[in-house]
C-alpha cells in the first residue's frame, strides 16, 4: 500500500504534467485549458505544499506582484455602481493571476520548464501546419477550425490570438535557430521561423499580430547586438512592412483600412468599424479615469460608468474597452494601473537574472507581447491571453527561486547570448 508521502509525490508529478500540458492546450482549446487548470490546482493541493516551500515565493517578485494585483482587484469589489453584478465577472477573469505562484513552484525543475516550452512550440507547429493546409485548400474552412473571410487562415483561435501566439512562436523559433549546435538544426528552425512570419503577415488578418511581431523582432536583435541591433532591426522591420504592403493584399488592405479609419475618426463617429470603435472606447475610458483618478469606478463599475459617459451618443455600451491599461485605470484608478505596470516592470527587471537563455528570452518576449497587446486589447481579461501570461510568467521566473533557494544547479544547455550592458543589478 502506498504511503502518504508516495501519494503526495505522485500528486505533485501529476500537477507538473498538467501544467506542462497547458503549454500545448492554451493555443488550441479553451475546454482543455479549463480541465488542465483545474487538474493542476487539485493535484497541487493534494501534494500537500509545505509552508517552507510557499515562503520561497519571496524570491519570486513576479509572483508577488501578480498576487498583489489580484488582491487589489478583489478590493475593487467593495465600491462602484454595479459592483455586485459585474464585479465577480471581472474578478473571475483575473483569477489566472493567482496561478502565477503555483506555476512558479511547479516549474522549479529545469526538465519541467523545458518540457513546457516544447509543449507550446509543438502546439504552434501543429497550428502552423493546419493554417497552411487551410490556405492551400487541403483542409475545409469549417469547424473545428476558425478560418473565415474575416480572420484568414486561422486554425484554432481567431485572428487576434492566432497572430499573437504565432508571432511569439516565431520569436522562440528564431532563438532556437541561433543556439542550435548543428547547421541542419539551424536551417530547420530558421525555416520554421520564416514560415511563422509569413503566416502572421500574409495569411492571417490580425493587426495585433503585426504589432507583436514587429516589437519582438526589435527585442530579438537588441538581445544580440544591443543598440546597434535595435537600429538594424528598426530598418529591417520597416523594410519588411513596406514589402508586405506591396506584396500582400491581405496585409495592405488591413493596414490601409486602419489608417483610413484613424484619419477620419472623431469622437462618437466610426461606430461599427474596428479602429473607430476602439478609439471611441479609449476616449470614453480615459474620461472615466479623469472622473475617478485615484481608485477608479470599482472593479464592476466600468460598464455603468461607460454607459453614463456615452449617453446621448451613437457609441454602444461595452464591458471591454480593448485596452488593458485603460480598463485597469477605469476600474481601479491610477492605483490599479500602477499595480499592473509594476507587474510588467517586475517581469522585465527580473528576467535579466534568469540564467537559462531560452527562459530569459521567453520572459522578455512575454513582457514585450503583453506591453503591446495590452495597448490594443484587454490582455488579462481575455481568457487565452491572460492564461498564457500567467503560465509563461510562472514558468520562466521559476528558475529565480532555484537560483536563490535551491542548491541544485540549473541546466545551462539552452543558454543564449544576450545583451548584458543593461542588466538590472
């Protein structure tokens, strides 16, 4: 008969495997996400986490910042019109923040971190293959796939999530290509990276993916060459954009449409257009922040405050302004916005201390992705992007706990050279 200690050890192994599995499920299936997330929590609790282990989270500032932001959101339930009705709905969306410390503890072993990143990469390789098969007409544009005239050849997610994840995958593939030990591996990863870039720019209609890909390209070259690489990448990104404008009807149509809608926008106009609606949302949300600058309108107060702002206009009420900065500012005021910015800054600052190059690159790439994605979407409010942020932040920063509290040396096999002139001390 198994002892209690053996059962707890097996439960912990199961929790780690479920957490690794999330890397494959996040880009593919919400239903599988929820199942694996529940399994991760239940098995972690069944493993009997010790207090001394939880105390080690003091050396994981990203986990503490995530929990602090969630607690601030919970405090936002105490005030604001509509708090009882809408507040719990928003708080449920931000629950993923509480999983950051759990992922930190579960991904302390190097093998688990490597397996988690590989699971995500495998899911994106499958997504990439399906997208190309859809574009070539080999697979039909119907369920279970999400491809449509609006989204382009998307596989499992709509264009925003697909473009964001594919851009991030291209960034990881580029890191793999650079650190590969053989020419065949470099060619393989470089080819896959190129196919992912083509997928984002020419096959999918998500403009968020364009922005994320551009910023990740700048980050990648900065990591290698510092300021000189940043300048070269800026030229390369501009040149790539120019080529895409001339060579892709999908890319050029989306960019020109956005430019046209932006040029002709006035507050209260452009209703029903992508850019027009977003600009109306942004301007209205900024008005809420001006009215409630310190603590905001309350976590659940945003819909009512927004409705009051747009009364008498053609702007339709919304619960989501498609901008995480303005959403936190409207809900929790400058205090909430500051807490969110502190979370992002903490992720960036402490990523410089991560010894494993691939995990350091993943953490810095996540920072850049969230920084840009939050400006054009409510990054933490959306299930897929919010869970991705929590999962990868926990995975990438788990090594910091090892470095400071665990004598075991981490596996340096995936290390890549990065710019150290700006490393935080």
